């Protein structure tokens, strides 16, 4: 082989190696972004579950409250809960929903309720769905390291 031909082969080999390294780095970066996104979804889901459980306790009938008073209080409590959800969480939930959709992941529980859940039960379902979807995404994208499975434990069970 002449020196010029040998130099071409070396150049091709080096270029191929560089492309493989760049592709590997891009893959690792994308997987880390997915892991961060999944952790954010799990954290938000956990916060929403706590929020829903707290507001469900507020909806419980008080011992000294008549049924008529209770019936009058429920719409106000629901409206306050909905308003607080809209103010604190709806934007973040919408972004997470869009992020999952870009990754090809959709759940009917999230699609139906994320903008205006309407009840504490729906907020709980949104939280549980986000947490579960984050768990799935975290474990699905880890071909190069052992998956860590997180489970949500409500404060009442601790």
C-alpha cells in the first residue's frame, strides 16, 4: 500500500471513530434529558397526590356540621381547589403532558383532566398518572445502567 492510500484509510478510520463518539455522547445526553424529565414528572405527580389527599380531607364533613351546611360548603371547596390547582399546577402539568406526547406517550387519564380536573379525584388521578408515566420513562430508557424503580407512598401510610 502506498503512503497516500494508507493516510486515506487512517483518516477514514479516525473520522468514523469521531462520529461514533459524537453519536454516543448525543445518545447519553438525550437519555439523561429523558431521565430528568421523568424525575420531574414523578416529583410533580407526588406533589399532586399530596395536594389531592390534603384537599380531600378538607372536603370531609365536619362533626358539628349539618348536612345542609356540608352541601353548601362542597361547591365552594371544589371551586377553591380547582382555582388553586389552576394557579399552582396546571401550567406544569400541561408542559409535562406535552413532553410525554412528544415522546409518544399518552394516557387517557391525563388527556381528559389535565386542563380542568374538576374534582379532587381527578387531580389525584393526574398525579398518579404522571408518577407512573415518569416511572415507565425512567425504566424504559436505561439500557446502559440498572433501572431504579421508585414507588409513591402516601404520607398516611408512612
